[in-house]
C-alpha cells in the first residue's frame, strides 16, 4: 500500500510568494523536500509589529471562540485594542475579563466606527447575519481581518463582499481560542496561516504579518482564503475532531464486544491516544513513535495503520469534495441559523456526556488526578492497533490535502500539529463533549455529523483485521515527506525561536 499517491501538485514557490506577496520578508525552509517561505519571529519581531500598528485602533468584533484570546493577547502585547459585542452572555464575559463598557468595550457598530482594523471574529453564521449592518460603517483605508476564510471563500452563501477600499486579510491560528491564550501565557504561541484577499492600501502585507505576531503566533505560513477554509473544515471534521471521535467510538465498541469493561475500553482508546500516543507523535513524529515500538508490536501497528488509511481515505475524498463545492457549508449554515440550534446541540452533547463511553471517560479523568493510569509507552497490541489507526487517519487526511494542492506546512499543521499541540490536550483535560461545546459552531456541527461516517467506515475493518507486519508501510513512514515536514514544523515551534 502506498501512502504517497499524488494528485495535482502544489503551486511552485514563486506562486506561493504571490499569495500573498511577502516582499522579501521571511525565510525559506525545507518541508520534506518542498521549499517554502514562512515568517518567523526573527523575520518579523514584535517590536516591528508595534511600529506597523502604532496608529491603528483594532476592534475585535465578537467575544466567542477566538475573540477573547486574540483581544487579550493584543492588549497584553501593548496594542490599542477595543472589543465590540452585543449585550448578553458574551458581553458579560468580556466585562469579567477586564474590558470596560464605554472605554474599550462597545456595541458592535460603535466599535467598527472607532476602528481602523476590524477583526471579524463572530461565528460564520453571525458574520453572515451582521454583515449588512457593518459594511456601511467601513472607511477607506480600514483593514477587515478574519481568522477563517469562510465568509470570503463562500461569499455567494454569506453575502460578505468587502468594499474595494479596504484591505482584506486573514490570520488563522492552528488551534482553539483556548490554546491561543494558554500558549501565549506560557511564553510560547501558536502557529498560524495568513492570507491577503485584497490590498487596497499597499500596506496589507505588513498589516497582516504585524497582526499575526501581535496575537502571539509562533510562525506564519502563507495560504489563501480558499485553501485555509478548505483545509480547516476538512481537518475539524477529520482527524482533529470528527474522525478522531469516530475512531475512538468505533474501537471502543470493538473492545466492548471483546469483553473489556467500559473503563478498560476507554483506557485503550481515548486515554492512550491523548495521554501517550499523541504526546509521542507531537514530540517525535510517527517516525519517532515507530522507533519506540518493540518488534512484537509492529504487526499490530502496521496492520492498524493500513486498515485505517484504506477505510478512511474514501471518506476524506467525499468530505473534501463537499467542502470545496460548498455543499457542506450550505448545510451547516442552514443548521446553525435555526432558532433551536443551541438546544439541539446541548441535547447532542448531553447524550455523549451521559453515554456509557462518556461516563467511563469522566471516571478515568477523575481517577487520573491520583496519578497516570496508562503507560507513557505503547506496551501491548491493543494500544499498538489504535496507535497505528490514528497515524493511518493522519496520513489519509494529509494525503488528501496534499493531493488538492495544499503545501506541506498547511497540511501538517492542520493534521498533526493542531491535533497534538491544541485539541487533543484539551480533550485530554476536559473530554470530547467539552471540546465540541467550545469550538466554533461550524466546527461542532460538521464534526458531530461526520463523526458517524468515520466510525462506520473504520469500526468493522479494525475488528476484522489480522495482525500482519507490512514492512513497506513502516518504511514509508520512516522516509515520507509528511514526517520530514513535521520535523521542520517542530523546529519552528515558538519555544525554539527567539521571542522579541
């Protein structure tokens, strides 16, 4: 089996520099044999960001998932930032976080009027709803900033068409808002992609890079609004949330059929995945994970990987197609716009929380307070199978993104880095239902709906699999572009850079 099948190749380095035009800013790195120019903290230090934005008033519109983290990081870094939010729970949360009404906390309309840069961080459905009120308030020379390409890429569905006299820029952190804030507070930061859809002032490049560093990004890699949203929607429905839950649900059911107790089945699925497997992959890559496996575990690992890759690759093909053609986004926008959406979501999350799996997971997390309950290494076949399956799904997602023209930096960050450094640690601490409840409405709806597709695809094949050592699979991982690219990503993590 080959995990390196390729479709259309990504654009050349020259084309990437045009999207956006880096104008000589950035450093070239080798991502598994593909040369890319990314912007590190050394290339664009925080002091330069402060100089670029010294005359700007940045209005963060929306205080939901990304708004709190980005606004607080901007404030702590010394930028002139205000918050725009409708009265309600989010407005009250902003007050609790120290934003003062009439001083730096305003209505949405008032904040937009005061701003020279508007960070449009409402939910995707909220951006569609509020756009007609906001567009007339934008002034020539303003910057319109997004952290998701959704509203611009799907403008035919959202109606968000910016006027020609504003810069339209994007910085998309590769992690949840909670991670953006927590990693900033630890002195680290989070990797982000960036894009420019419209450069009305000639300053869009400096503005977007300055804002990316100002919110605490570790390094910035270029993309487009379309590629950002296609990879993001695929990732959150895939390995980050939907496919991950599909894997642990399916495997949990397998282990219960084999006679394991609920607690044992949890230990050999979500617990070993977030406590051990993801941590090893995050630190050493899947190639490093393989080097830690004993010879007797390689058949279980390689068989699990092969089965998971083959079972989920067609699901990813279908998923990406529905994302790229707008079928998925139309469905999600309609669902999220229903007046009873929140009630329906709460009911679904309650079902997850109160299921046998959910209650056993909560029990295990409570037990863990007294010390680790799974080994820091993979020591048995059950855990080797799910380790292989997790890596197999990562490969399936990475390969579909690469085949659609996404460069290694984006494909790896969206597949592995965001999973191991942001979302899986949050699942580990709070549970899957909490993760769904605290992500964007677009992510939660899509991940919940695609979860069952991945579960159904993988459950029976994993149950029926035979433990066979696939030497070609192991060799492929040890030499693949994916994990070589991952080594570069790890080297570029914020803790490995100088913080200006």
